[in-house]
């Protein structure tokens, strides 16, 4: 983990993707998978099947997961179908990726007897790596899955167009944020300038409040800045909101406050009693991942002081409860 308090944490892209996909699912499909978008009847409501996806994921040892979604949509032919969205946000090639897509697909079909379309988004830096198929053949028997893939690196040459489009798809700005983050790893001043421009574009397009907050959460999560530049950016946001007369900064500051609470938790835990540690960690886990079930609360109440400290540190970067409580792993 990054131990330098003046530098941004290691770039991470997993957590807010899920929220923005759920908020703007038709736009997500339209931007990354236009052929699929044309086959879906968007006049009919779509429904997220998170419970069904969790049941399958819980039964499968699929390694680290990022932003997954399972959505029920209606096609133009009148058939209801499930669409599995797997957003694989990683910085390097992974050999088992296609196999994991295959495993998700057949486990969903096996459990629910529903045809499933699997779509994937890749954010790695391997120019020639774009896995789209996994399968095997044995004794005349063939079993395979071919799936569409959107690779963010493929948009590199169009990054300026992504930002300058008069009526952009919101995922154009997310893609631009990802590409700018990669380009500015060693130039945080350039990252600050790019981030400020993207925030200005959020307000320029006068989207609804919730869309702006969701998109800001993703951009802010990707484009981490050291504290002095972050403070300067907040001043810029206040000025931008004054110009646009769209006062959302209070809500956005809650995101920063929550992050600050998590950062401050490590110092607070060193001074508190175990019961206090449990209460604070319970509160932050609930804010991050939703109400805790009985089993998770029991784990907290029976944990040692050292376990609570470890889980609190993991919470700073974890994308799920499983990552916080992972066994035999010192880092998320």
C-alpha cells in the first residue's frame, strides 16, 4: 500500500463503476456495445438481478471481482433475456480472464436455466490483449463462449473527441478519465488540470443531479490527487458551481468526508477500546457496502484488536466485504 501521505493512493478503478452502471445502464450499453443496444427494447423497463448474481458468485471461486452486474432486459422480439456485465478493471494481463467469463456464464445458466449474454470491459494496458473466447473440445464434444469486449485503450486516439462532443454519452467522460489517469501517473499537475476540465464538463452538460454525483464519484476515484492539489480542486468546484448555479458541492463533499473518515480511522483505532473499534468499523462498513448481515456483525464482535486494525486498513481500498475479510492476505 502507498505509505507516502503526500502522494495519491495507488490508482484503483473498481468501486464506483457499479453505481454508475446501474444509474445509466442504457447509456453504458450504447457506448461500449452499440450492436447489443440496438437489439434491446429500451421502452420496456430493465431490472437488475443483484441477488441472483450474488448467489452464483458466492458459490464460485472466481478470484478478485470488480464491478459485476446482472440485468434483465426485453429484446425487440419480445423475449426476456439476462445480460451479465463484467467490468474487469485491472492494470495488467490476466491469463484466467476468459475462463472466468465462461464460468460466470455457464453457472448462471445452470442455476436459473436462462440464456445469458456476457459483456466485458477491459482497462488494462496490454495493446494486443483482448480475450473474447474460452472453450474446449474433447472427443468430438465442443463447449465454448464467445463474448463482446470493449477495451478502453482502444479509445486513446479519440480522447479529445470524447470530451468535446456537444451531447456526450456519460461513459465518454468516464473513458476519458481512465485514459487521462494512465497518461498522468508521473505528472500530477497534468492530472489536476485534466480532472478539473472533466468536472467542468459535468456541469456544462447540465445533467441531473444524481448523474453528476455518480460520474464525479467515478472520476474522483480514478484520478487521485495529493492533498494540496485536491484542496485546490475543491476551490475550483465551488467556482464552477457558482458559475453554473448548480449547488451540488455539499453532496460531493460527503464523498470526500467519508474518505477522510476512513483515512482517520487508522489513527482513531490506535486510541480506542476494542468495542469502540468495532462500532466505528461497523458504521463505516455499513456506509460503504450497505447494512451488515448478522454473520458479519458477529465476526466484528468476536475479532481481536489486531484483526480489527487489519480490516480497517483494508477498508481504505477494498471494493467488497469479501476483500475486507479475506483470509491469509495482508493486502487487498
